[in-house]
C-alpha cells in the first residue's frame, strides 16, 4: 500500500473522521479537490472553497452561466478526493451529490451568500454550482463531519 493511501485510511479510522480532520471541516476554508476528467480520464485538481452548513459539507462557486469543468466531471463520476491543506493535511475520498432542487439550493445558497456577504441570492440559485460532499470511510461507508460549534 502506498504512503498516501495509508494516510487516508489512518485519517478515516474506519468510517469515522479523525478529530483533527473533523475540526478542519468544521469551518469553511480553501481546499483542493481532484476529480477525474469526464473525457480524458485524467486527474484534475483545482482550488475551491467549501462550506460547513449544519454539519454538512457543500462546495459552491460564484454565479456563472458557463458550466464548470469540475462540476461536469462530478456529474460523470461523483467520486473525488478532497485535499485539506491548512494546518491539517489530509486526502479524503469523497462522493458528490449535485443539488438541482430549487428549494434545497435556495436554503443552502442563502447561508453561502450570507457567508460571502453577497446580495444576489436569486442569481446564485440560478447560476452557482452546488454539491453536497459525503466522505467515504475505509470500509466504504459514507458520512458527514459534526456541525460547527
């Protein structure tokens, strides 16, 4: 087993996230994600911001009529890797659920808009990418970190 895979398994501790990882996920911050290119099949790594809203992890972006490549990649293959890169470093296997339901988008993006001090919620609901992230443990179970205190 390679060193990186061993680190991921250690961080995941079966189906539960390590406490330091839970702490890092309790606050929104900049992370990297690696998706698999839907056409190339190659890993694609980008920097992006995540949000912890009521103990669930979401990734969004600024409104744009252009479909993001990372989102299209996740539509084709929802498995990806979250890379924590602050004081806590970890590579976490994850799964994306693209959120298309307007009421759910509005509820989540309202919190994102307040966090970003944006006043264009309707535009965000219409044009911002939005996914929910669940983490996959070493035993294949998925889960969420605890809600922020």
